[in-house]
């Protein structure tokens, strides 16, 4: 069976999805303030690498762990389940805008859901 990365369309689709995702996030008042002081070009690059890894397109990911990366957001800005839900919603909307089939969007959401506790430092 091919990886989700391959079934989505590989690098081209991941790149487009991440760009749409962050456009959605930055327009979303529920979560955009988490990125006020973020180098968004760098953030997009990290996210593209992470999703490529998480969806089976890269053998490893060399970025910071989810707990380490998100702990300051949990402690200082109160990152919580409602924010995580908004992120998943925005990812789904980006994939939907790219005409990704619903079953693949669901698979992507399940993968994202699997890191909820790490992102929220629980």
C-alpha cells in the first residue's frame, strides 16, 4: 500500500496544502495570534518537512519534538484543545480546497490527532 504522502500527490500537494493551511490559520482569529512573532517562511518550511514525514514521505524528521516546540505556547498563551481543533479544521479546509478526497482528509486528520497530547504537553 502506498503512503498517504504518495496518495495525496507528494511534495507538490504538501507544499500547496501547507501554504493554504497557513493562509487559513493567519485569517483565523481563534489561533492566528500564536504566530504573531513567527517567521512564517521558516514555519511553512518546518511544517512541509513535518507533514512529509508524518504522512510517510520522508524517513525522518530533524525538527524539535512536539512537546518542546509547543510547551511555550501552552504555558504562555494557553494553547488548548479548542486551538488544536481549529488547526485540524484549517488543515482539512486546505486539503479540501485542493480537491483531496474525504477519506484521505480523514486519514490526515487521524495522523494529526495522534499527536494532540504531545502538542498540548499532556
